C-alpha cells in the first residue's frame, strides 16, 4: 500500500512540482503507512495503546539517559585529566566512565520504577542464582 501511494502521488505531482512532487509523494506514503500501522496496533492491543503510560516511561528513560551521559562525561573528564592521553589511560578513562554511567542509569530506572528495568534486574539475578 505504501509503495502504491508513493508512486501515484509522486507521478501525479512530478510534472507540476518537479522534485518537490516526489518528496510530497514519499511524505504522503509515510503518512498512510503510519495511519495503517496505528490502526493495526489498536486492533492487536484490543483498542488501547496505553499512550499516557508509554509517554511517562519514555520521559523516565530520557531522564535516566541524560544522567548516564552527564555522569559518563564527568567521570571521563576527571580521569582523562588525572591520567593523561596514553592508550592505557584512555582505556581506564573510558571504561570507568562507561561503568559509572551504566551504574547510575541502572539505579535511576530502578528508582523511577520502570517496569522493564525490574524485569531485567530479576532476569539477571535469576541467571546469577540470586533470585
């Protein structure tokens, strides 16, 4: 369906608008595809997509990601300043930054009660025999 809409609109608008007609055709096809996917998802999820909950979880993940980025950059910057720019020093700096950022992210998503974070935590604890 997407390709059919793209071809029809693009061919119809190419003569009067040139390249802009092709772009409009692609945009129209993407809009149709999005609407059809939305309709199909609503059917698959019994009429509800839980948009408010999805937006809240997305906001929490974005906040945790911002913390991850900030902590990682700060740790890297401090370690880079202290250790210098040699290859072993950079390995320690980047590794330390990655570890610190990951730890902060994990704590943040667990503290903000992101359901998937708790599922992953349980899975890891089960695999390690600490369930």
